[in-house]
C-alpha cells in the first residue's frame, strides 16, 4: 500500500520509519524536499532518504490509517 506524501510523490507505507514534525528535525544530507523549505510541515524518514512533505504529521498518519481499513 502506498501513501501520498507530496503533490506527486507516493511512497510505500512499509518503507516509512518515522514521520517527524518539521520543528523537531535535524537536517541531513539525504533530505529530498518535495516543496520549498518554508512550506515543509513534516519529514518522512525512510532507509534511503528523508522527504520534506507539505502535509502535517497527523495528516500523514491519518492517511496511513485510513488506507489500512
């Protein structure tokens, strides 16, 4: 199952390790921003990359939970 983490970015739910609020994130060299830095509301952490997402962490978690039903 996949979840949309950006306007045109889908990621498999099984690849997601964590969803972190943008204020609690320490920047990494492996960050891929899906929107401009000022529009990032959360970071989605996977084994390979950290994706900057325009969605709030709770919105992403709600999307994941709704898809599991």
